[in-house]
C-alpha cells in the first residue's frame, strides 16, 4: 500500500520505517528539513535501537521523506503522528496536530500541493498521535475544514500506538494488541489490509480490537494510566518496606506470581518519566476534571512518583554532606535504551544536588548531550568510571546494564556512598550502599 506518515518524531519515524519494512511504500512528511535529510540519508534524528538499520535499508527505496504534503492525495492511508505536548494544566496542546490535519485536508482538496487535483475515492486519515476522546472531534473538524467540498470523502480513524522507547521497533513488530478506531467497515478493512503483513509475520495470534475512534484513544490512556499507577503502588509499598527493613523486591516477586496481578511493572525505584506516562496521566486527569470528575487515584499515583527522587536524596543526606563535594549521577535518560531525557528522574535529582551545593558530574551512554541542554553547567564524564573517580557519593538513576559491572570503579571514589534507585549495584564490602526501597 501507499502510505503517508505526517510527523517524524519517535512514533512517526518508527511507524514509517516499520511499515516500509513490512513492504509498503511510505512517504514521511516533516516540517524540519534536517529531520527529512537525515531520514533520506538513512539515519534517525533520535536514538532508538534497530531504527537506523531499517532506515538505511529502505531509504531511497520504499521510504522517502519530504517537507511537502504532495504524497497525500495518492496515498491509500495517511497517518498523523504529530506531537501533542502538555499545557501548564496538564491538558494536551492540539495546535500542531490540528494544523497538520487541516493541511492534510487541503492536500486532499488539491489546495495543499498546487496540483489542483481532487481525489475521486475515499481517503482514510488515521490519528496515531495520543489524544483524549474530546480531541478526536477537534482533529476531525480541522481535517474536514481543510478538505472543504471533499470532506464527505475523507474519513478520520484512530490507531493508538503502544510503543516503548528503547524497544519501539520490536514492539511494533510484536504487538500485544492492535487497536482500530473507525466509523465504517471500509476504514476497518483498509487498516486490516495495511497491518496484514505485520500480523502474518508474528508467531502468535495478535488480538485486534475494533471499536470507535474515541474508545480507541481512551484505551491508550487507560493503558498508560494503569501501568503508571501500578509502578506508583509498587513504589508506595516499597517505601513502606524500606521503613520496616524489608526487601521490597522479595515481596513484589512473590506478589507478581498472582496471575491477577502479573510480574511486570512491579519493580520499585525512583519512579517513571519519559514522554508518555507523565504526559498521558496528566492529560487524562485534566480531561476528567474538565468533565467534572476528580481522579483521586491518578492524583495519588503522580504524587507518589513525584516524591521518589526526594526520598533518594534524603537517603543520601543520611550518609553524607555533599556541599562542595563531587557527586556522580549515573544515568540521565528516563530509561535505558534511549537518549530521551523528558521527565527523567535525573532532572529533580540534579536539581536537588545543586540545591545542596554539590559539584555534579553526570554520565549516560547516549543522553549526555540532551541533558546538557537542560544543565549546561554541570560536568559530564565520558564513562561511569570517570564520573566515580574522586566522587564523595554516587546516585544510580537509570538502570543501564553497564552499571552492574562497576565493582572496581567504586574503589576510586573519595567516599564510597552509593544510593541506588534502580537495584543495579550489588552490595559489597567497603561500599556504603542504600537501595531506595530495599
């Protein structure tokens, strides 16, 4: 099939590359010429394992990128994968997405590319962006406004993504579920045809949920809100375990054996961050309040999460006065496998250390440059060992695998105090070690 993907961020680039890999002819559209040039050169503007391999394989063949919307009228499906950033009140900003929807409509009406062409057949526009149920109507309105007289031949659908940064390519290829939010059998069949190569390539039967557009996007919010709350509950229980001198990991390993609960997302620690959980939980809380409902449990989940970095710093205070001392922060990305520092737990940790007048040195395998934009004045080390050299304390914030093999590097610390927020470091003689919830 011929597919246009408008927006080339984390979701859009992964979607475009994976659809091309599945055999479709894909055009990626983005307003940033540097992003377009990178894709056409076979490189991603983001760090995502496996993505560069797909881009280098398919760029110039089944995948191309442009700043124009000229591919839209000839596409079988057009995806909108535009960011929906948070407003101050937690609600999502639909400005960029509705603008892209309107330009897509204009292209379908023959206005956006100057061709004067008007599509003869129905066209399916699919929202891949994360939007609340009320947002569906706003995007549909913008799309139809741009399409003008052609609006009756343009249908809007939703197809939420469930990709995790760091494993996005594998998640796309082996989904837990696929959700189609459509208003007609025609739109459902078109999406089924698009995804048929993907479903056929998986080893297991992939559940496909067929519902309306608003319900489909609510599934995405419910999914992330539940996972975020599960982590916060694990952290709350972990904080209690810490007070009792109990290892929360031993407790939650046993809890995870209950098939009503499951073992995933029970690892307690310094909390969740990134682009999805904080933004999506805030958005659905804001939407609920707009509808007249106070989401008490989600509010509590956020409160627990926001408190974890300070708990980690309090453990540090119990062992060291870091004023004027060198303190290593190991891990700057919000999770391993990505260079994304949005809502990383390292941010409040670094801010707390600066409030304590510490000399902060940060290390991350891939996220140092992105962190430098937020904290240009702290030191950045080229390795974890270099960050630890001469440090009076170290805080482990991201669970990169390499941190588990740092035994000898701790010997170079001036005062070997380690506060572990991810259960990465093994206790050993000569090391003052505190686990956040164990």
